[in-house]
């Protein structure tokens, strides 16, 4: 969507996941609990978070650069988490 200022509004989704090798106690608890609830054969449960918002930028490259900066500085812990950014 083009804004009055000439910028484009992008819908953003950031999927944050723990890096491989980082312990995931929430995922482990869920995985241990599912069989007790009748859900058999579930393995490898990992818990993450999804962050959704809109951002205005001149173009997609600028929007992606801004969101990548947000991820590095605030939305994720880059030491233990990875982020996958989707713009629409």
C-alpha cells in the first residue's frame, strides 16, 4: 500500500527461533506432555515467537534493512536466536 508520503507500507512477520544446539526447556516440556494427552509420535518440539507489524519505507530493500536492524538490536537475541523475516 502506497502512503501519502510516497512511502510503501509493508506487512512484516518476524519468526524467531532458538538456534540449533540451544536448549529449549519449553519445547522439551511440551514434548514430554503431549503423550499424556494422547498425542503420540511427536518429536523435536521447539518453541519460538512470531512478531507482526507494519512498517513504512521507500521500497522493499529499505524496509528489509530496517527490520533486520530491529531484529539485531531489539527483537532477537542474536547470540542464541535466528530470525526469518517475511515482507508483504
